C-alpha cells in the first residue's frame, strides 16, 4: 500500500498534465477541422454527395476506409486524370456512374481536402454555441470540472493520510520489536507544509475558500436547471430545415402558418407535406426507390403511391417530439411578436432584410439539418429583449388602432373591448 501511494504521488502530476493537454489539443484541432470541412463540403460537394445516402455520387460515409488519403486528394483534385492514367479504383467508379467524370477541384488545397475528410469521418458537428448558451454551458461545465478536481484532490489527501497511517503503524511495530528508528530528515518544503497545516488561520482560510467556491458553482449549476439550450431530440421523421428552408427557400409561414395569426406556430399536418411530396420522391437518390423518410409520410397517411389513394384504416399519427417548451405559467403569443413586434425585434436582434423574424428566437433555422433549441427561453432572456427593443408605431396597424382608441377617449366617445383587441382568440383561449 505504501509503495502504491508513493508511486501515485510521483507520477500523478506529469501524467495528468500530459493527458489533459493532449486531449485539449486533439479536441480543438479536430473540431476546427470538422467545422471548416463542413463549410467546404456544403459549398463544393453537397450538390452531388451526402454523407449517409447515395445521390448523383456515392454516399461518402466511411470513404476513408475504402480509399487512402493520398488517393482521395488526387481524385478530388482531378478525377479525369486518374481515369486516363488507368487507376483501377478510379476506373471502377467511372464505369459504375455511367462513365461521367466527377467535377475537378484543382483550387482546393491538401489541407482543405483533409478538412473535408475529417468532417465526413466525424459527421455533423454539434450546434454552435451562442452568446446565451455560452453562459449556460460555462456554468455547468465549470461546475463539473470543479467537482472532478475536488474528487481528485480528496483522493490524493486520502492516499497521503493512508501513507502517514502506514508509517505510524510501521514505527509502532518496529519499536515493539526493539528496532531503532532513524528520524526522517525534514526537507524545507516539508517543514513549510507542516507549518502551514499547523497554522489554524491558514487552514480555516483554505477550507472557507473551498466552501465558497463549491457553493458558488453549485448555485450556478442549480440556477441553470431546466434551461434546455441546445436540446435536439431525435424525431420520427428526419426533416431537414436546412434542405427545405435553406436550399429550397420555402417560407416559414408555408408550413407554420399559425405563427402569423395565432398564439401557436403549429406543427404542419402531413397533408401540407403531400403538396410537394406527391411528386417529389427523391428516387434518383435511392436507386429508383422512394426516399425512406418520404415513405414514412406515406405510411402515416395510409397513402398508396401506385393508386394515389388513401386508406384511412392504415393512417396513424406521427409522434413528433416537442423541442421548445415553456412552463404552463408562461403565456407567449407568436402573432404578437411575428406581426406586431416584427420591426422592433428585427432591429433589436440585427436581422437582415432577407431573414425571417423567426430567426430572432429560433436561430438560423435554414442551416439546421436537425432542429434544436437555439435560445434559452428563460424569463431573464425575454425581459432583456422587452427592455431593450424599441417599439416602432409608424405603419403598424396594431398601434394605429391604439392611437385611434386614445383619440376616441379624448373626445369622450364610446370605447369597446373589441377596439382594444378584445376579440383576439388568444385573449381567452390558451
């Protein structure tokens, strides 16, 4: 036991330092490579390739296992040259895809291609941290780190005390056996350490500081309980907002029509999906078969593609997983923000003219392959926006009615709740 404790004391610090630095370096390097690779992939490759499905070109998942890195760099830069040179792997792909050469990318550097390969290997990176999520994540992660450090320090202290106990017992046994024990030569460091441990004020200060630090980070961790920024559940159908809202430029209100006229944005019914997907079936991406995700829509509606008819007996609801949840005590009306408060929100959040006002709360939805909660949706977050946003009354029908109502009040004319918005459904129906 004594030897083990001494060994741990000698090797713990250098091993821990090297491990932490190595993990930090590798994680930061790989994360950056994947992010840069994704940008280049979306710009150069996504029109013909996907990670997990066949499109105009093959699915690229595990491509690093099928070909080595040097071959892939040469292929991406100039596939035609490799085909002409008679490379067996290049000829196989060329013949498999109807002897159509892949577009050459001579402007891509080796580093760019390696970044693309890193992205393909690691897949979609995690949602980017926003200003709001940084605060949330920082508190939680720091608290976790402090907890781990505390456990490590406690383990070291236990080992030290066990070592002391072992030494004490050895001395007692040796004294009983009549063996003379040489006094240990105390080093300056040990003298200093023992002096500090005997100083009650110093020990009290250290203990008090540790208590304050742990209580502070514990409070921060509990304060963020229930904040679900970055929450990204798995949905029954893999609906890509990036494809629909980003690449295909479908307006938000086409699917979420309720956001502009009611309290709830509403999840679109599958009949809205069928407006397009009766014809759009992505067969060219799946060797002539209907896309598996589109097939899920057909199955839920009991739709037979061959007869273009619906079987009500086979219909079943799609159990979407709610992402944005507010407590029952909170009332939020989408139409008041999207329509009445649109200009004020746009100015406060710095949205571009071509960006829908939805981005203010839901983030850059047009880049989300899978939807996740972008904003914290806490009371503080809402209040800060209400404190800072500048209300614009010019050209706003809602405030025109308010001004008209005030004019009637000045003249002593009749004012009804209807004139003040009392007929709005959300006033009574939650």
